[in-house]
C-alpha cells in the first residue's frame, strides 16, 4: 500500500472512531426524553378524516420494553443520557 493510501485509510479510521464517541448532551437529552416518555406508558396516535374513497382512520399504539418491564422513566432517562454522553443529564426530565 502506498504512503498516501495508508494516510487515507488512517484518516477514514479516525473519522469512524470519532463518530463512535459520546454525542452532544443536548441531542442525548432529546433522544432520552423520548425513550423515557415511552417508558411512562403506551404511546400512540389516532387519525380520522375523509379521503377520495370515503372515511379514513388510522390508529397507532406503541409499547416500549422499558414500560413492559416496569422501569422508572426517570431512571431510564438518567441511564440513557449517561450511556450516550458519559455524564449526567444537563436538564431534568419533564414528562408530558
């Protein structure tokens, strides 16, 4: 392998390893708040309307494994942020 090829490979490896590092605390807080919300209870949506073919409806229900196993949403949030960033949450969890 040429020297230039080796440097390119090392550069690509460095970028790959950097992307595996901790994420920003703000992004982790948003993602983990969604996970904690799902741990608090079933999530879902209901939609009703009129389409070209007549009445249309939509029902979506989501149940997370954290909810099924009875995990505390605040513990889910804290652990999730710590796993993603290596530090504690930057803001408290506010459940809707």
